[in-house]
C-alpha cells in the first residue's frame, strides 16, 4: 500500500503557552483522521532529519504558532501559505544550524532525496508565549477553525492521491 498522502509536522514548545498550539492541533487531527490519510510528527523545532519523511508523502503541512506583528498579524488569525518548491530549491543547500525553516526542509528533501511534495505552512498567531501548558482563550477559540481548514486541505490532497492509485 502507498504511504499516506499527507504528512503533518506540528512544531513548537507545548510548555510555552500558545507556542504549543501545533501539538494541540495534532491531537485533534489525530482524532479526526486515520493513518491512511495522514502521518503526524510532533517536534519542538524543525531539524534536517525530518526531510526523510518527505519521501513517503504527496504533501507536507507545517503547523506552527506565529508571533503577533502589530497590525499585520493579530492573535487568533490563521494564515495558509504554499511553499514554492522551485523557490525553495533555489535556496541551495541549507546551512546545518539550530533550526530549519519549512522552505529549507523542502529544499533539503529535494537535494538529498529528489522529492518535492507540495508543502504548506499553516500558522495561527499566538497571544501568550509565557511558560505554561495551556493556550490563551484567543488561540483556543481559533483552533477549531484551523482544524477544519487543515482537514479540508488534507481532503484535497487525499483526492489527488486516490486518483494516482
């Protein structure tokens, strides 16, 4: 059987308030989706070894908290962005540092494994990144919408995947 069409990489620190929202999202998505549809990886930060997971999927969805940016991004706002695989490939070999960006991981997967699944960044702007294991009320109330939007994206990917087998 073919591998799951979608890989979700939920990253952040679940002990820093809203920074842990991806872990909460992963928990909810795990309840709502089955293994044939998705593989979920939770981590504190993006690292080079995650690129190997890209070989077994058609799409990668990165979920993370975003910091507020004044009027640009307010707490509770959800942003979806598709990573341009060609632009990521033009980044060249990413420097092996403490933390990778989603685009750097896409580029690394292409360079090492010659795979370029569609990749998406899904962020929810946080409100509080203080120590603690609970989400702010603003982020908690926006989380269900994030789940619905990610599930819709996965359904689109799964439809394309089903057409291939």
